[in-house]
C-alpha cells in the first residue's frame, strides 16, 4: 500500500511537473515570437529611417545646389540691371548731345 501511495504521489507530481513544463514552454514560445516580431519591426523601422535620412540628405543637397544657382542668377540679374541703367543713362546723355549738335547745326 505504501508503494502504491508513493507511486501515485510520484505520478501526480510527474504529471504536475510535465504540465508545468508544457505551460512554461508555451509561454516561452509566445514570448520568443513576440520578441522576434518586435525585432523585425525595429529592423524594418531602422531601414525606413535610414532610407528617409538618405532621401533627406539628397533633398538638402539639391536645395543647397539650387540655392547657389539662384544666388548666382540673382547676382547676374543685378549686374544686368546695373548695365541697363548705365546704358540708359549713357543713352540719355548721348541723346542730349545729339540734340545739342542738331541745334548748333540748325543755328549755322
């Protein structure tokens, strides 16, 4: 009787530990799946961040290049405006001189 009681207690304990082991294995698998999923999402987000940083750097470089070209174009426009104003002023002076010459020829 003592052996049967001891065997039944050991059997119950073995079933309990076997059941506990299965529960812990199941929990471990679920935690590992969640961890793997979290790592995958993190890697995916890191790749996206790197891609967007690269695009941002390219865009910033493009903006810098366009800003330099715009600055050069503005300077050229300013120079052309100055030339135009100088030529207009010179043209006015020459027109006055022509008028003076015509009036002096008319007097003669």
